[in-house]
């Protein structure tokens, strides 16, 4: 028995987990020396919970079993009243030491299901060559079903593949002994598929279906074929099974969605319609039909219907999955969009140079930009956050002027002194800035999820959240935060502004929408000076409309009005917020198609402009023109397009070769729906 327990481990452990586990082992030994075995059992469970593979933990468990009078007796010393994961792991290992292999494997599976990313099965008794002959294939099938049924991803990411591989190895060994065990073949197919062992998964499920042409082997064979990219074979398999047994409505969903994923969503719709004819409230088919309809025509109305379904049926988890799948990569429905200002373009170039040069002191550079026309205050804020000694000078005001609000507003976060924008609201309290910092995200599953996530900011006074819009907190001190600081600082500021506005959107939700404080503030921000704050307010208004149908008519109308105003300005000058406004209007699926159609046309015009090749001679001439009029603030020899001249260095000057300026970046002349007048 002692030898069996000593062979429970075969791996070393390092780091904090080891230190914590060693502390628990020391306490366990003290308890054992004092004769308090139940107390020792608690600490041994804690040790395994910290480091499942630590050899010293298993050695202490061996000693514990010896003092208890054997593995069987030791089992009784672990309380069943409040089992915790380390205690259950101890049970599994003691059961193995007692030769109760099926029970040991089942108990270990319960632990693995709870924490599949940890090496619970990385112990010698699971890897012993004769284990396949010691456990029943029926029990092993149940063990695999329990693990796979815990919701592990398909395919497995690397951090899960290694801890779960012992079960795939054991399945192979058991099937070598029991090649015709249908249930094990079927369950093992599902596990092999997750390891991307597609040929093995297809072979096992196919053999199971030939042995017993039942429903489960057919379903698993279809999954294996689908994962291997053999779509038509998977569809044929499933359709044949539904012809034989039409009772599984979830399989209708799989068929319909596979048609959609293979580019044939129209062929999938009839399958969902048949399922819903049987059960109109089916928790998978009811949301899935909106997703397939979206795949047919791309209409946002189907995503809105999905959001409504999720609100009315929060218990339908599949609605969340479908909405997330189809919101992915749609601007503002799944995350913030990038900034388009030339100032940010130039900022990226200098950040890249700093990264390539490995210069940690780049932030001390006196970066100076001369721009031909004013740009969004938040873009200037971003540059000055990255280069605190940086300076931006504007040459002119374009027509129409982007500085004034569209109407008289009661709330404004920016005020202009000539061509320079300054914060018009006080700095937020540190606790408020930290709260927004903790909540802000660049990406979210879908729009209702972003709105719900921001509820944590509901108790913050709107006045304090307004301060965050113009004085955003620094990114979080994690890997993503460091990356954003070094490469894409504007994305963090845009996400902070978006979530600050979502926090305002949650203020006073018990008030009627018309006349509410949140409505007044967000509409004022929407109609204020052109800025990223305009986009953040529009995003928050859209999130409210998706969450509360009673607000849709009002919000849709106001978003259309703001888009039309921006489109008119777009005839003669750049309007960098226009793309976001168009996406907001497109997402207002309840609007007259004339408005959503116009939004789509405007986006196409923006796309064509972005794709137009720059005229290099025009870029060079414009750069010289800007530098000639830039005075001391322009770096000698710097060349920049898009109305920006730039220079930077440790002393704020360009290098001797005259190439320290930004690369040429040109804003092409607009073609399409709206042409700029010269």
C-alpha cells in the first residue's frame, strides 16, 4: 500500500503554489505527530488543492494512510459534510491505493470537471500501463462523459490539453482491450475531437454507429466530421438520423447552423422552422433562427430580436452564445473602434519608433505637431498622455466649425479657448476613476452584455463620470494595459469614455425616459463638439435603446439627426466620428430603411476613401507647405500628410538626416455619395 501511494506522483512543482503547499504539509505533520488525524487530513487536502502534483504532498498522504491503519481507514478521516476539492482529490488517491480503481477514477473525474486546467490526473496511478485492464470500459465511458459534459472547449486550448491528455491515453488503451464497446467508442470520440485527433474521433464514432446504429453515435459522428471540415458528410449523417428519429430538436439546430456556417444559411432555415413548429419556445431553436436569418441578409434587426429574446428569456443561455457569435467584429456591438484622426496616426509612428529603439525615455521627447485643422480634443489628450511634453498647434478651423455644439446644451465636457480645447468639468474623485478603470473593457460579448457590465457604475454621480471623460485613468497594470500604453493608447481612452457613458446610462433608471437626467446628459454629449465623447454618448444611447424598447423611437431619431448633421459636414471636410454614427444608426433596426440605407451608403463612401491610393507628390508638397508655415514648432525636414507636420527627439528636434518626422499619411479626396467641395 505504501509503495502504491509513493507512486502517486511523478512531477515537480515550483513557485508560490509549492510554498503554500509545503506550509500545509508542515501543519499536517504537526497534527499527525499530535495524533489529530482529522486535522491533518484538512491540511493534506489544502496541500493538494495548492499543488496537485507536489511529491511531498503525496509522501505526506502515504504517511497519513500508514498512521491511520491503511488507505481504507484513512478514507474515513476525510469529512463528507463539507467536501472541498483538495479533500476529494485525497479521496481519489486513497481509493486508488486501496485498489478501488473505478471509484478512484470517477472521484478524480469530479475534481477534473471542476478545475480542468490543473494537473489532477498527472499522477502515476493514472498513467500505469495496466490501468486500462483494472477499470471497466463502462465506467471509463461515464468518466469521459462527465469531463466532456463539463463544458470544456472544442478544440482544447493548450492549457487544457496537457492536464486532460491522460484520459485520452487511457481511452486508447481501454479500447485496445475492448474494441467493440459502443458507449466508450462514442464518448472517446468526443474527447479525441477536442484534441483535434479528427481521424481517430471519426473512426471511433463510425465504428460505434456500425455496431449500434443509435442516436448518440450518429450525433457524435456528425460532430467529428464537422470538426474535420467534412461538412457535407456531417450534414448527410445528421439528416439521415433525423429521418430515422426526428425527436431531437437540438439536432435540427445543429443542421441549420452548419448550413449557415458553410455559406448556405437559406438551406438551414427550414430545419429551424420545423423545430419551432414542434416547440415554439425551444431554448436553442428559438434564438438560433435569428442568428441564421442574420447570416442570410446581415440585417441588424435579427440581432436586435436576439437581444430582445435574451432579455425576455434570460434562462436561454444559448441566446447569449448566438448573439455573441454574430456580434463578433461588428463595430461597437462587440467592442470599441479605432480612432481615425491624423494626430493618432502620427502618434502610432512615434510609439513604434520608440519601441523599435528600445528607448524607455521616449515619453520625455518634446514631440511637436503642427496640424492644418483642429482635430478631436480626445485625440490631442491621447498624444499628450503618451508624450507629456508634447505640443499640438492648429492652423485653421474647417468649415463647418466642429467646435460648437449643434444646439444649446446644459452639459459640456470641453470648452474652447480659440483653437485649443480645455476640460470644462472638474477632475473626478480618485475612487471614481479607479471604479471606471476596473470596469472598462475594449471588447464585450455583445451590446446587452456591455450595458449589464457597466451596472457596477450605476451608483456613481453623473458629474463625477463626466470628469472621467476628459481625465481618464491610466490603463490597468496588466499585460493588456502595458500593450495599450506602448502601442494603442487611444483604444484605452475610448473604452474608458464608452463605459463612463454607460455608467451615466444606468443613472436614475427608475425615472421615465423622457425628461430623465441620463437622457439629458447623454443627448447633450451627443450634440456637443465633435469628439470621441460624441461616439461614447451615441454608444450608450444605443445600448439603452437595445435594453429598453420604450426608448427606441426617441433615441433612433436623435442618432439619425446627429448622423445627418455629420454627413452634411462631411461634404467639405473630414468628420472622423461619422463612421461610428453610421454604425449606431445601422444598429437601430427599428428605423425606416431609408435611414439605415443612408448609413450603409455613407459607410461605403468612407471605405472607398480609405482605400484610395495616395498621391505621393501631393503629400510631399503639402508637407513642405505645412513646414514652411510652421515656424519654430515644426521639426526641420519632417514630412507629414493628413494636414500634420511632426518632429520629435530628446530635445524636440529632428535628427541630422532630416528623417525624424512621421511617415507620410494622407487623407485622400472623398469619392462616392458625398464629394468634398474645394
